[in-house]
C-alpha cells in the first residue's frame, strides 16, 4: 500500500493494514467475544447504541463515494509481551482514507453529548502511535453524529470532500472534529439502502431529549446540595431510559439468539453434566 512501511521497532513489529476478513483478525474477535461473553437483558441497550451500527456503515459508505477510502481499516501488529514473546494485536478503526500523502484515521461517535469533541479517543491515539512507528503521516478525524436538538451542527452534504472539519489542538494528539447533523446522515443512509428502519432515528432523538432532561435534573439536585436519599427514585438510577416494553415493541418479542451464544450455552451445559 502506498506510503506504508512495515518498520520494526524494539517493542512492536510487522505493522500493517488488513481488512475485516483477515483470518487472524476473525480469530482475535472470536476470542474477545468468548472472554467478554455474558447474557444481557434486552433493556440494557440504548437506541443511540442500536443506531450506531447503521450510522457507522453509512458514514463509511459516504466516505467511500469520495474514492479516498481504504478497505483495510484494521491495524495489525506484533507487540512484545512480558515474557519477551511477540504477540499479535489488532486495532479496528471505523474508517481510514488516504488523501494528499496522509492517512486519515477515523472514528464515528453517535451521541447527544459534546464530550466527544474534548479529546481524541484512546483508540484513535493508539492507532496513531502505532502507525507513526511506520514513519507515515497520519491525521485523526472524529465524526460526531449529533443527536442533540440544540447543538450547532454542520449541515450534511452528499459530497464528503465539501465538508470541512474543525481542528482541535490536543497536546500530543491534535485531531479534526466533524459535528454533523444526525438527520442528514440518517436520511442519506435510508436513501442508499443502508438504514432499514426509518423509525430508528426518531426513537434515538426522543431518547436523547429524555436523557438531556434526566441529566439536567440530576445536575440541579447536585448543585443545590440535595442529599441523594431525597432524590426522586428515577433520578437515582443509571442513565438507562429504554424500558423493556419499548425495546420489545420496536424490535420484536422473540429476538433470535445468535449462534455464538447458542454454542456457548451448549458447551457450558455439557461441562456441567
């Protein structure tokens, strides 16, 4: 790939970009799923989380239309562990594109909070650190698909290259930030056939408004030194406002179990018996 050198350093070697079909990467992901596996109640997922996947795919498709996108968006590298043995690692990015001699490393954030712009994520920082060891030029880009109805956002344009992100100086990791209108990118995803559920954005926006009110009410109690035991019960809970009935109504009453979970259950049952 143009401009990418596979430089070997003392602690990291064999740095390269691979796609999501890479055999070692797929095995790596399966191991993560196995280690982190646990059963979740349906109402633990917020609509902002549910909408993130189709929005991420839409942003990736949007950038691909510019002709600059790179299919290989997984950074593969070997890192020396404590036992002085090189172990393979992967760092997945939401998108990578190449423009004017630089690799742009990107992350998509779907949120109603402006905290996304305060600093580049640890994932982006780590990716930049690793690729810099290959002596290539990189830039970081955070695409914030903003669910807030009050924040000032950039109007969506079908041509990715016509939208200019803002540069934020973040000490060692300056990054570009694109605060974009959620409705525009969502409608683009629907038009391109990427987003299948046209009601998903309305649910996410409604949830964002409720969450904003929830946070404001809690902040008011804190600023007025109201003891926590005197708070209304619903404000004592975590920020999870998607009730089970709403979730089931939107996504079906009998969600299909994934094959990985099914096989893990069978393995556990066999081990017990």
